[in-house]
C-alpha cells in the first residue's frame, strides 16, 4: 500500500513521486500494490481527511485495517526553489518497524526533479528485500553480485577474489544505494573504460561520468 506523499512541495510534484513509487514497487514482482480506492475507503471510514499529514502511526493503523502486509510512506520537502529532499520507506505492519535498507533519503536539484522521479519509476523498488543479506553480514547480494557494505579505504588494495564493478553493476548499485548502505554522494569508480579513460557513476544522480582521480571504490565479486 502506497500512501499519499506528504511534504511542503506542491501537490502536483508530490503526486508525481507517489506515482513513481507505485511503478517502482510494481516492477518488483515480490509486491502487489493495493488500489487507491480501497485505501481511500478505509481513510474515509476512519474519519481522516485526505489533506491530513499522516503520521507513521496513522498510516500503520489504516494499513492494518486494509489487511496489507507493508505500507510505503514518503515525503517531499524543499527549503528553497532549487533543492528537494525526498524520503521514502517501507514499514512491516506485523512489527510496525521500518524494514532494514528501505529508509531512503535523497537530495536533488529542481532541474533534475523529473529525471530523478523517472529513475524511481523505472527501478525495481525495494528489490533488496529479495537479497540474501542478513543483519550481521558485511556484504549484500544485489545487482547480480556480492557487494561490500563499506567503501574500500583510501589507498587500500582490492582484496583477493574481489574486483571493481562494471559500469552497469555500479549504476544498479547506485539505484539500490539505500539498501546497500555506506555510500557518499560523490563519484564511484567502475572497471569500465572508454578511450583509455575510466568511467564511473555520480552517486548523487546515478549518472555516468569520467573519473580522473579521487573517486570512491566499492568492491564486488560474482555470485557463486
């Protein structure tokens, strides 16, 4: 179940975010999204107004009444006309707790708003919950490979059996950075080169860039 996106931005942009979250979740075949009419019926029965800013506790209450297993809540805020802050997460209604790795916080510029929303809609949102990671593990299985949860320390050698991710793997890692964890918003190095120059991904916007030096490194290895 996906609730209305809350926040201080205009309703049209918040609706764009909600629609993108629904599409991203539907792309991940692990989940099916409850219809908006079912959600609105329960909200009306409980006496909530659709314009109310739902707290997590209210959303959990409504979600349980619809017999959903999970709810997705989100907010889109801005302190100025140039930068947005988006937060979204998945809550397990059996425990009332936010599922590990789903609490995603992003910042992006106004000019990148629709590009960013499109990336959410095209992703397999919360696909990390199909991974084989556990709470005590130092690695996670996402994007078809095993990924370290922490960046390689500066000037450290790549450990035996590990490698740099391909550009395609690195882009997937960026799209799932909330579930993997530990990333910064700078450039990350891939094993892919073009015309002799290394390519990487800018982890703020998940776009491809050339890396001339000073990039972060996250190592991976192929799944066995």
